[in-house]
């Protein structure tokens, strides 16, 4: 399915009426990829141990963030402005993720609803920052965030941090 989307995207990219349409298609593409992963993960959420499943969801998000550091960079850049692009990103793409995140958290009696926005942004930032600023991380720590072992260590760290 991703191949068909990518092929369609490449074909349609010559026919955008404006830079704004091209920008929306590019932003939508990465969110479609993320949505596909989360739909698969949430399919059997009720059948599995919720804590173990939640940790796996966190790990998968970290893996996605490692493979697509441009998503975090995009959200940081666009999130700075209160303009039409930011509103479109939030309304079209982020709200569905945030609502699903909230539904999942509501099913976990240990999650305080007051902390939901903080947990959402802690996950988004904590999972992504190391990959978005890879050169800085390499220079500061000697670790290469693109290394599979570093990705998996970070995924496990985030899962344990958010769900001790």
C-alpha cells in the first residue's frame, strides 16, 4: 500500500496547482505512513496486555521517529506559528492521533487525564529529538542515533520512562 501511495505521490507531484498543495501532500504522506503503523498496532489492543502493548506502541513510535526525523523537524517548525499551515496540520493529522492517544490513556486507570497533553508532548519530543538533531548527539555523546542498537536502546528507554 505504501508503494502505491509513493508511486501516486510521484505521479501527482507534477500536477499540483500551488506550492501549498505540494506541501500538504508531502506532510500528508508522512502522516499516512505513521497512521498505517498505528492502525496495525491498535488493532488488537483489547486482546493484549495493555501495559505490554503500550510499551510496544512507544517503541514503534521511536523506531518511526528514527526512520523519519523530518516529522519532528516539520512539527517544530510549523508549530511555532499560529497560521493556516499549523492549523491544517493539527486539525487534519495531529488531532486524530491525540484523540486515539487519549482513548488509550483513558483505558489505563493509572493515567491522570490532567497529564494527557504533557504525556503526549513528552512522547513526541522524547522519542524524536535525538534523531532530529543527530549531528549534535554524535558530537556530544559519541552515539550515532542512526545506529540500530542506539535506536532500540532509545525505544526501550522511552517505554520504561513513560510506563515504569
